[in-house]
C-alpha cells in the first residue's frame, strides 16, 4: 500500500471526474436537411452542441421537402461543401465526427452504379410452376417480370427495376402438402436447359413444383441524393471496392483528408443493415455465392434452394420460409439453412467489413458499426472486424438481455461498445427520465458510449419548416436532443454527469463472470417495437419499457434470472470466436485481460464440433463449463415465438455430417471434473457454485431489483449499480461483495466529488458494500484496494427542514416568429432556410403549492417550458465534520433541471432521485434555494394540434395507419422538498 504522503491510485482520476474530457461525453446523430443548411446554420449548430457539452457529431443526409435534391442532395457540391465544413468545425472544437457510408443511414450506397452493376446489391429470385405427369412443360423458362408492381419498402428511397436477369438454376420438387415439399425427391434439372428452354415431365403422378431461379439486382435506392444512389452488394468484393473507389476518388478530397488527419476520433459509421430484396425468392445473392457455398460447406446449394426461398417482414428476424420439408427431413433442411446464412456471414466479414476497415484505417478513420442485425448474418462473429460495436435502444427496446447480445464480442476483443440511444416512436412526448433510464440500462451491460438519436437544426427549408423546427428524422420517430428542447438549458450538467459514468466505466478491464455460447443469424431486432397486447391494442412505448419485458421478469434470451438476481454478470458470444488465436485461456479464465469469464455455458441444441473440441481441450486445462438443457429463448416477439433447446449440443448446426463426432466429444466433456450438466436452467447458479464460480460483484442476498457492472483498474474496482424497476419497484438495499479489501468511495456524477462510502465491512478477503437505491437510481463507486477498509455503518438520515413557501414562475414555450436565413456562395443562386424561434412567456403563479403545471392557477394543461421555484429555509448550523446536507426534491415528474443555493453555481440532479449535496453551499441561518425544472414539449404540441396528422410509427411498421396518441403529462417540481442531514 502507498505511504500516506504518496499518491493513491484514485488520484489519477480526480481531474477527469471533475471535468470529464470531451471524448467521454455523449455524442449526437445529426440529421442534416441534405446540403441545404447555410454555413451560418452549420456553425451555429456545431457551436451549440459543443457549448451544451456534447462530445461529437455523426452527420447524415435526410430528405427535406420543397428543395431541389439535385442541388442539395447527397453527393452534390452543396453536400460536399457542407460535409467539409462539418468536419472542420467539429475538429476545431475537439469533437469527434462520423460519416455514414452513404446517404441517410440504412446501408452503403453509391451514385456511381446502377441495379445491373456488378457492385450493386443482388438477389436470387424465383418463378414457380405447377407440373404434373401427362402435361409436363415445354419451351422457354418463365422469367421474372422485373417491372411488376410490388409493395415498396418502408426505407427512404424507391426501387428502380434492373434491366437484366441471369439464369441460375431450375429444380423440381414433389409437393407433399400445401407448402410442404419432399426434400428427398428434389431434382436438379439445370443440365437439361438448352437455349433458355426446358422440356420436362414428371415420371410419377405426384403434383410437382418447378422452381426457376434468376439472379438480378435488387434495385434498392437510398435518398436523398443529387442523382440516384443504389445499395451495394455486401457479399461480393465488387461492392466494397466500389465504395472504396468512390470515397477515395471523390469524397476524401485533399482538403478533407487534411482535416481528418487532425481529428483522432474521425469515424465511419455503418448503421442498420436495412437491405431488402424485392422478389419471391427473398435470397441475398452474388456472383460468387454458390461457388463459395460449395467450397466452404462441401456440397451444392442448388437442390436446396426451394427450402431457402422466403418472405420477410422488414427484418430478417421475421423470416418466413415459403416451403417446408416433411417432419422427417426437417433436421437436414435446418442444417442447410444454417449453412447458407453462415456463408453469407463469412462473405459479409471477408468482402465488406475487413477490406472497408483496412481502407478507412489507411485514411485515419475508425469503423464503428451496428454489425449483422437486420440481415441473416450471425450476430457476434463480425465483432473483431470493426473498431467499435454499436447497438441501439429502438429495435431492442432497451432490454438488458439485448445489450448483452453484443457485449460479448465488445468485451472479448476490447472494442468500444456504444449505443444509438433515444429513438422511440414518441417524438417530444416523454419526460427526460425515460431517456435517463435507457442510458442507465446500457451502462449495466458495459455500453460506455452514448450516441443520442438525435439532433436536428431547427432551421429548415422555407415553406416546409414549422415550430418547433426542422425535424430531420421525421416527426413521428425518435427524439430531439437539441435547442428546441426546454431541457437544453440543463444539457451541460447532464452531459458532464453521463461523461463521468462513461469515463470511469471505460477504465481498466471488464469483469464478466460467465460467457454464454449463443449462435443467432436471425436475432429479433424488432423485439423493441412489439407494442401490441393480446387484443391488438397499442401499448405506449413508455409502458412497455417501464413495466413489461425485463421489468416484468421476462428476459428474452437467457430467461432464467438466477444469475442476474445473484449479482453475477454474463453475456453472449458465438462459440467460433473462441477459436481465434487472439482469444486465450489462462489460469482458468477466458480472455483474462478482457472479460475474464470464469465459466462458459452451453445451452443451444446446435454446437460446432470444432467448438466442442476446443471446449474439451480448455476444460482439460481448467475451464469450467456448464451444460444446460431445456433452456427457452426468444425467436420472434411479434408473433410470440420461442424456441426450447431440449438437449444442449445434440447436433452440429450445419450439414457437415459430424453429429457423431460431436456426440463423442460431448460425452468426453461431460466426464471431466470441471464440467457440470443440469436439466433445468433454474439450477444454473447452484451448478456454477458447485464448480467453484463466485460472482466478482455478487449480492450477499438475492436482489431482484438491481443490475451491476464491474471494471478492474489495477488496485481499483469501479462498480456501477442500477435499480432498474423505475416504474414498479420500491426502495431497495443491496449488499455487494467485491474481491479484495479496500476503501470504497462514492462518486457524485453531478459534481464529480468523491466521498468515502458509509456502509462497508470486510468479509474474509472480500469487501462488502451496503448501498441503498431508490427505483431508477444509479450508484457509481470505486474501491481503492491500496487502502485498508474501515468498517462503517450505513449513514443515518434525518429530515431537518421541510421547505415550503415557494415562489413559482413558469416560462411557457410556444411558436415565435420565423427568422429567414439567406446565403449566396456565388454559385448563381441563393439558399434560403427559415429558423422558427421560440416565444417564451413568463406566467407568474399565485400560491406556493407544488402541483403539476396542468393544475397550477394561471398555467394549465397546454404549457411546456421551464419553471423556476424560489424558497428559503433556515439552518441552525452547517454540516458538522463527517456529515452531509442534502436537498431532496422529492419528484420533478421526470424533468431535468438544476438547483442553486445561496447564489452558487447551479447543480444538476438524477431525474429518478433528485437529491443534491448542498454541504459546501449551505450555511447557518437563512438559505435561499432556486430550483429550475424543464418539461418536454408534449403538452404544448398537443394544444397546437401537432400530433393530429402524424402517424403512429409503432403501428405504421406493422401495416396499420393510425394517428399518434398522447396525453397531457404532469410537469414541474412536485416535492415534497426537504433538507436532510446524513451522518
């Protein structure tokens, strides 16, 4: 231990906790109105984001009404000019900057290709004929009607029909029942085709289906663009090569390269994989797919193609295969289906991510990506190929199990784990606390980079922009964390607070107790948008997030909650990642310098024979393995579909004919002393304890309210705790046992102050912390193991004053005048945009009772904005040594705000437990307190009829056209407010 006069390990973090460096603060997705924004507007927005404390901006083009897309769209001179200005201005302020790989967000797309180009996205389509003995078929094979009208995608852009199609194969299969084919009877008739014609008649009297497969471009475009942007092929090297060529020759000008070289956090962001197919086949394809399949899987894909044809509702998770085999053939066909999507994943990694990352690195740009989900790619395997792994709150509903899905590769390979945060279908409706709870959930899974979804300038196209401002990401989707929000006054304090969490929880290495092997090519990334009850009635987002799913003890993928209730940490990863040379076992831990898994769980029925052999080798070296039978997991929440894995590792996933080899390996594995097996997931914790596993931040007693995350930073342990039942829970006290003996400190995220934590004891060689948490509250602590702990009881709290006699004024926000902004860059035209301003009207309130604004005389249900509350209270004496004085605000209805005491600097507060430490500012005698609290814009927008014509996106994505529905919400300081002495 260091001598008393020597620096302690925690001292190295004090400066960053006092003022978190910019790279740890939340970043923004910025929806630009194509290239319309004037230079004045761009500089204004970047300066505002920086002033409000945001750490970076990821910018992309979104469709803007009433403008010339050829002049302002992606790829235009205006867009290139604006892009360079954005990079210049963010770099000058030390902010990160992120490009997207095409216009809008949904995929990599280019204006230099067309649907028939070798680099364009392709699909394998099919024409199906009925054929019977005695009739047969003759003549030319039926082709795809490329101009046929089909339902358009919900993504921005439209389909441009390709002009060409290439014949691939023709196969015939006997029809057993409606939608059921005899897989054993499939005939590959391709060799019989001559000059595009086929004469063929079945040899028996069964009803047959003839499948003619044609390959053609998907024709998927992306908008806005100065011309037409087409989606590239993610499976063929030609796709990424075209992207590299365009960016290298056109986008990355010498001036832009110079700017990027000055920004160490320049990034390329690849968002959702929102690629679609158009035809009946539904298969992503490319010139090399069949050959690659044969070389990698060892057999021809052609006879199996009828069983791969599919329809998809928006995302791959909602895949429905058009034809099924007989029950006896089902296992074989499932293996083939796996082999197809495994091949697609291989090609996505090798032909898109890997070469694109190499190109970006050569140009000083990092690659951050939402890997895999949305397409039939294995979820975690691409993790090592990118610099940052991103998930999102929207499609996964901010569920802890969903965040665990990608935590495995992030932690295993030391990748920055981030989330696109704040997208919902409830634009401007929800209090700030809702978004705080999303961030709190993310932190519990090790997500330590928040990218808010999003920011838009209030300025937009003349004639198409109304108060509260230019929307960017459509009015029915997402949230805006920009100047239109009354809460923006308090963003500087909020960003510093989130920055302190993200700073401390990036230090050292993660400590994750258990890794769960899980392979998934069709992960349900629509689970967070399943907002219908059993009767088909719309469940509001905030109700689903706050009361359903994980907050109703229903985790989606690992459904037994024993480990979670015990305080153990766990996450998911595909078993093939363990086969990499950069993943090691040492002293019984998997990747000890990363997550340090103490044990691995095998539960899915399918397991690679190579992975099983690797587990056997490692188990012989001391790895602890638990085999769990009977585990149930989510398949598709929208349809209520789940899968029960009856017997773990009972088959290989693909058609490799290695089931017997797997069985022999698993039999040997089961015989080792470091391996256990249970037939009920509820026995997991007991079985792992029997193997010697002990949670590194485990709860002394079961606690069903709290999630935790642990980082080991030399002699320091950084501990995060979160009471996640923010709508339904009650106050809880949790005891957390940590390895080693040390002195714990509690970090105040709103000030950065460190105070010794009261409520600590030693238990053998472990330090036990006692922490009280209110629903929705978080705690951030650091245990310094260079200091011996001093036992202490939990600090007692006593209310010393109730604060009343409030003077209240509400600043009501509504539409003001529009400001016209005109720019002439000497190009022969003017650019015009309007910025709606906000009119703020002071509404003095008669009376001093703390009520929702809707109930305050002179305010009412139509008001949104900021309220200021002033009061005084008397203290007999300031805090004594070892004591703290706290101002407990009771409730702010989830609103963000600040507290100022005696004219001192305003301090922010937790929206779930708004308590502020006033020890330093409080004095004996009279103290004057000023509380400011913001609302959402919900109530004002209801009064203005804003929502009347906006479709409910949660229903629109399900094909239902219904209006957005919201209700008047309570806003303001609700109390009761009291001064509390803690000591």
